[in-house]
């Protein structure tokens, strides 16, 4: 048998699959003298890289999932064992993504049989743990749940790093058939396929969020100097007496405002796709948001012959200023867009422990049957109007993230009244 591979029973101790015969020989029946002293498995030769690879999948400490639970059920059924696990060997512990017939979600690494499996080529099968010196003193063998049989197929990354196993356990000695081993190995490959797919989704989502954040930042950062330029041109135009020169500068202002609208759409689209992330709540004066609204929307209102009236307030609120600016800015922008004449009024009033920030217009009003639909993405009150119809969808999405209630009152031919309830800061003057 010299130079051949052993894939058979090695006495009462274990079944070694793919192990050279000269190595397997010393482990035959009668060659094992149990010391009953448990020793944890040695660390993998590339332990640092292995742990880094494991954590890159973002699967540790996640909730149970039926797609993985189905695999352990199949493993238990095919191998006819009471316990089947998807075990991931982490630093200091082994954690179970799925467990069938076994309650703990994790066990100490020092007691892990799977940690020994990581040192194998692809498969570890132990017929009787009490006859194997690696396990005969293991607390899980000599105590509950009295593991006597173990078989585990390795979970390997595409680079060959072992992360854990799909394993089956029994409280009595046994041996798997070749077909059962093949199925267990196939299930391990299926687990890795699902983990690779999950990681690809996470990376794709992260990339999309980075792109969308860049779009949002670009939309915001480019709009600020553009607004300054538009206001500067407007001041110059107001000082001119020649009508032709005033008209030419008016064209420049119109072009700048259209560009600002496109930047708004760029930022809106990115927010709709990924949101702002976790709100960064803090205490600040509502005047900061009101000043931003005046800076961004005054010229738009003037271009339509509307009065944009913002009632000053010294109130302080608790919110995310960026998200609150987006909410109120979109409400004001929508009001200016659909109001043909009259005014848009922004103000606030106290309501108990909250500040009701209100945007009112003298526009056409919103029909009752449209009042829910207007907050849906791509819905437009007037289908002939320009834009993507994202503004009010962002209002709802941002308000839900912040926990700010929004109400709408509207009367056809008289106008609309939006209210946003924002918590007052502890001290508000």
C-alpha cells in the first residue's frame, strides 16, 4: 500500500478520507492510548488571513435564515443523524449559522471539533470520539451532548481558506456511506455558494451607496457656488438700466436656475435610491434651515412672481439638519412649482413638546384622491410638469427615518398646507 491513499475505516477510531496510508497506519485499532486530557486544535497556518476572509462575508451573528436551515435539515436526513450544523470557526469561538437538533448558537473554540477539521484537506470523519486522542477528553464528548460521532465537510473560500464546516453529529458511533459523504460535501459547496452570493450583494450595495453618496454630495456642493453666482448676477441685473442688458442677464439667471434644478434631481435620485443612512440627530436652531430655504428658493419664487415669506423663529429642535433641509426644501420647491400666483409661506408654531413647521401655498390644491399618491416616487400632480416627481417621495422617506409626522390639508383652488412635527430641544427660546 506504500504510496497509495487510504479512504477506509481505521479501526474504531476514525475514517480518514484522502490521507496517505503511511500516516493512517499509526491510527489503526489498538494504537490509541487515551490520556483523557483535552487539547484544543492548533490554529490554522494562515489564521489571520482566514479570519479576515470569514469576516468579509458579513455573516457572523446574523439571524437564522431558511435557506441555510434547509441545508442542515437535509444533512440530518441524508446522514441519519440527530444533529446537523453549519459551523463557522471564529476567533475564540465557533458560531453556528444554522443548527438542527442543537440549541446553542456558539461554543468555545477550545471545545470545537470543527477547528480540528480546518486542519484537514476537505473532510473529517470520526467514528468514535472516545477512541480518538484529540477528542476523548473534550467536554462535549465526556459531557452533554455526549458527541460520539462527527463528520464535517469543509467550507472553503475560492482561495482555499477554510471557514468552517457543514457537519453532522450523533451520540453513538457510526460510519457514513460514500454517498452520504458526497452529499455532505455537496451541501458544503452549496453553503459557500450562498455565502459568496451574499457577499457579492453586500459589495454591490456598498458600491451603489458610495456612488449615490457621491451624486448627492456633488449635487449639493455644486449647487452652493451656483446659487451664489445666480444671486450675484441678479444683483448686477437690478442695477442696470439698459433693458437689453437686463434681458441678457435674465437668460443667464434662467440657465443657472435650470442647472440648479438638475442638480436637485441628481441629489434627489441618489437619496431615493439609498437614503441618507442613519440620521445624525442634534440640537440646532430652526433658523439655520429657514436661511437655507431662502437662499435656495428666493430667486425661483421671484422668477414666477411669487412672494416667498419665511417667518423668523428662535426655536431649537432635535433632528438631522441635512434631512430636515431636504424635507422642507422639497415642500417649498413643490409649492413654488405648482403655485401660479400669490405666495408661499413658511413658519412654525409650538405644539406641546414639538414644533410644527408649516409650508403653505396659494396654489391649485390637491384632490383628496391624490393626497396619498403624491408621496410615491415618480408621481406628479400635473403629468405635464417637468421633473421626475421624486421630491415628495424623499419628504416621506426622510420623515419616516426621522420619526417626524407629516400632515397635509388642502382645498382645491385655494392651496395646500403641509405640517412637519419636529421635537423641540430641551431649551428653546
